[in-house]
């Protein structure tokens, strides 16, 4: 597992950064392996054997204490060489240890620095605090619109939403990947909702089958509202006759490719918005919660899933060129970019199930080469969404 990483990590540099005054005797590869293992599979103040990596008692002559500085130093060192290593486990492991994923954000994002997509320039997922409730939103996850400490409004999905805990992880991962290929999606944030705000706001409730419960306090997923209610207008549906007033209608084809890649089992959702005095509407693609088959994290592909309800938005699709540059960016996305995005997700948003997240990312990587076939299946369906494209001649 570590074979690709170890040759590029310098033993003396590691000792200096980790700050160990003594280091039990063992070969260089063993020392590095165990230090990386500390960042992977142990908790703060655990003791590990520097030769085998097994847990040992604090009195062992081969024991090294696993501390937060040790984990951070290991992450710093790894960061210097991450462009040469595309391993998955280390990325997820360090993310899970450093402040539940948040302090590792900037380090993990550097793994995508060789990509030419927008995500390579985005360093941090902002963390904001909710200060005021505005209204409850429509939809199965029963999100709420909250004004936050940065002055922006966010559509917030709570961990105890009626759909599934993993909906939050899906939103973050799919939105980051969509941004990475250049599609218009909301700015996302980790929104901290305090217990006091929940207690003082009767509307912050979730309706289950026969029960109303309070929204949980803590860190939740937030998608920034596309435009402030004071600065413009937002619609979640646009009449067919208004399609000609869209500023970026070609992005529907790109989002179709993304939804097929991520197996969005819901219909494609979009908002149409403009600022005051603007004539044309912008499109922003929202609600990625049902990507990866919502809470199941499986890929039951179906031609009519993940598509927009109105064929009109696909009328200008006439060849594979209509899906560019987004399709090529999906097909050529580096493994490290996907692993990096996954490593940023707060572990509490998927129950700290590292194995399931690794399986999900591996499935995504394996599916990059299938996106064209999935698009073609939709194109040849009874819905006939591409009237200007004959597949047999393509």
C-alpha cells in the first residue's frame, strides 16, 4: 500500500518534523511505515510499535506516542510529496484525525493542484455559524434557509434529516466534483448551528412520519443561496418559453454527464436566478443529495434518472461536442482529485465508515469510462431528449 509513497519520504526530514528526540532502531522503511500508520489507524495518545505498527503498552521500548503534533507533522511532510502519490487510505485517514477532517482541508486540497480544473484553486471549505432562521425549504431533506455569520444565506441540510445522514456527504462530494469540471453549482460551507438558536426557533423542526423533532445542533451541510433575496430573484422552475433567456443553457449537457457519472437517482434540480436589472437568468445546479443513490452508495443506473424534466434544455445537443469540456474533464479527472474531495468530508456525515467511503470513491473512478454509454442510453430512451442528434451516425 505504501510502496509508492515511501521512496519519496526522507527519514531525517521526518524525524525533524515529527520532533522525536529518540527513535527506536529499525530500518528506514519500517520507521516511515509506522509513522504513517500512526496518522492512519490510531487515536491521540495511543502507543504503537515502531517496527510492527501494533498497539503496545506505554512501557515498551519500541513505543511512540501518537499526538496531534505528530499527525500534523506527518501530514505536512506527506503534503510535500503528494503529487507523486495517489494512494487513497492515507488521504482519508489523515482527514479523519485532524480536527475531524477540517484542519486537514488545505493540505488535502493540494493533491489536486496538478489538475487544471477550478477545484485546484480552492483551498478551504469555509466554516460559518448560523445566526438567524429565515424559512423552511421544500424537498425531502427538509432543508432550512439560514443567515450566517459571513452575511450570506445558506440552504442547510441537517444530519438528522428524514432522508439519510449520507445526504450531507453526497452534497459535499458531488458539488466539489461538479465545480471541479467547471459546472455552475453553489458555494458550499460547513454550517455550525448552535443549540441556543434551535431552542429559540420553533420553526427549526423536522417532520417525520408521525413525529416532529428538533433539528440537531452541530456541523451541517450548507449551500449558499445563489443570490441574496435583497439583491435579486430566484425561481426553481422556468417556463419552456423562457429557455431563450438563459445565460448558460449549454451547461445542462455538462450536468447530465455529471449526473450519469455519479448516478443521481433523483430528477435534476436547478435554480434560475438574476440580480436586479439583469435581463437574462443564470442557472445553478442544486440538490446533489441523491447522487450515489442517496444513502445506499450504490449505482443502479437507469436511463431516465438524473435528467431534467423538460426536454427543451437538451434541444441543442447534436454531438459529443455538446458535452465538452465537461465530459472530457470527468473522463480525465486525476484519481487524486477525487480522493482529495472525499477526504475533506466530515466523517460524522457518513458515520465514520471509512471502508464504505473508499468503496464509493473507487466505484466513481471505475465509472469514468462509462459516462458516454450512460448518456447514450438516455439519448436512445423513449423520452428522445436529443432530437438533433442521431446516434447511429455519431
